[in-house]
C-alpha cells in the first residue's frame, strides 16, 4: 500500500488588501488547519490573525537562502505532525517570485498543492495600461537585476525593489542611463497606493522604497554593466563568508591599496600600446586596484555611510561640476595650462582651502610630492622659471659644502622640478633607472669574473 506524503496547501494572499483574496484561497484559509505565513508584513495577513509566521528567521539567519531552507524544513515538520496537513500562505501569487514555494514543490518529503491567486502583476498591467505580451515585457528581480537584465533594452518591470541599496545597485548596473522617466509603483491595491515618475539619477534618493515597491523601465539605452555589478555583489558575499575579509577595515587595507597602486605602475611601465604587449597584465593589475575600491565601498555600505554607487556618483558629479566651473572662465581653445589653472582654482574654492597646497598629502613619496607641489606652483605662476639653473647652483653647493640632508634635498627637489618642466615624472624616471641598475647588478652577480 502506497504511503501518502504529508500535504502542504499553498495559497496566495493577493497583491493588496483582503478584498483581493480569491474565494478559493479564503476557503482554504478557513478549513480549520494550522496556517503558516511566510511573513506577516502583508496587508491581507490580517485575515488570519492566529497564523504562525516566519518573520523572526529574517532577523536571525544571515542569508535568504538559509531563511528559505529553514521555512521549508519547518513546514515539512508541521505537515508531518498533522494528519490533515497545513496551509502555507504567501504574499501575492504562490508562483510569482516565491522561492520557498519552488523549494516545497521540489521537496519529495511533502505534497505541495498550489492554489491560484492574484499577483501584483495583475494590478501592475492595469495601472500602467500595458499589455505585457504585445509590449514584450521582461519581469526581473531587483535583487538580481545585474544578472537577469544583462543585455536587455526594455521594457522591464523590476520587482522587489525593497531598499535603497537595491535601487543603487540597479543604477550602478546601467552603463548609459535611460532618458525616459522611470515609473515607481508602490502598495498597489491598498488605500495608500502610489504611482509616480522619477529621473534615473534620483532613483535611489528621492523616495523611500518598501517591500511592495516595483519600478517600470520603458527602455534602456544600453545593456547592463553586469560585470561591475556582479563584482560588487561578490564582494558583499565574500565579506559575509570569508573570516579574513570580514575582519578588514579601511585602516587595515591601506597597505594593500598602496601595493596594488605600485603594481599598476609597474604594469604600465611594461605595457606597449602599439603592439599590446603587457595589456593582459595591465588589465589584471587594474582589476586588483579596482578590487580595493570595491572592498572599501563594501565596508562603507555595511556601516551605512556610502556604497559603490555613491563612489561612482561622487566622482561623476565632481568631474561634471569642475568642468562646468572651468568652462565658465576659460575659452574652449585656451592652452592646456589655462585649463589646469582653472581646475586648480575650482578645486580650491569648492574645498574651501586657504592654500592650493593644502590638499597635497604629506604621506606621498617624496619625489611624487615634489612633482605635485611643482605642478601647483606652476599653475599659480610661482614655479622657478629656470629649474636647470637652480639645479646647477644646488650641485655647486653640494660640491663646495659637502653632502648633508639640506644640500642633497635641494638637488633632489631641483631635479624633480627639472623633470616636471621637461614633462617627465621623476618618480617614474627613478623607478625605471633603478630597474635598469638592478639588472646590471644581477648580471654582475651571475658573472663576477
């Protein structure tokens, strides 16, 4: 005789209030069996006030995957303990964006009987006045937008946009922002239902999203930048799973940031733009440097202060604003030095600095700092007009007075100024010279005779 498996009747509470619950669902809910809600955070949950919920799992378990697996295990245990089985109620429709239901259907420990229900999609098409079939609409999950929307140009309905972080990742994923406004749909079917449009730049900062928020994107100008978004998502996952990455701070990562920057410089030195030699190595090192930026952004996001989208937006807006400042005072055909001077003046005014030299980090390598000081002095018309002559005087002082920190420092600074005036980065020049000297030493070391 075949052994019957425990039964879980799965029903959907519809997209809004209790008036959108189907008659079939209402009948199952009042059958007298124990009812379990995936979450009580749904307007129609009030029709089963005595139901058990799994809301506490979202607070106690670290990942959604663990939450979903635990929900299924508990439902299986409850159904096994009850001869009549149990009822499992989810928001909307059981087969629309409900991963726990997918897991239940696939679980051979129970028979999952799914009952039809209205979903938020039914109300969405009505409110938008869109036929999803004729328009060719693609429905994607906001939490996996970068992957699911890769290569899409729209129209897209993006569901489960329940936080500013999700909206920020969506913004970051798009290489070229759409020109058409985005429609935000919130709490469809409820008394405070809301539909409004926002510009792409304001998507994550002009309104407060909730668990009943979706967005309608009529058209995307360019495919989604899936790699950057995937990288950002991987970094967030690794921070949660890797003890070493979990323990890092902005301060502890400083030395790695410096090391990666120097390795990029070394790769640039070995790169030949004419035949592409070294391009793969340069690409890899730039990726390592980007990793540091994404790492710091992930730490900032966890603290609630900024994320990768904020970092990208910050530099984007800075470049736009500074360019506008300079363009307002410098003619388009002016020489490059006039644009540099205008840029420095804009930076000084926007930062509120008393001196143009205030923003030069004292932690810079000495030659790099000398170059930066020289460039700012030159932009302000303060640099020595004849660095070669100044260098000759410093060398003469060294020859007559002997070597001490002051005279050697003067020679090095004047050399840096001469390099800057000649369009040479003294830090690069010295590094390349050291590389050549190391090769000479290695040759001599291998063949002392």
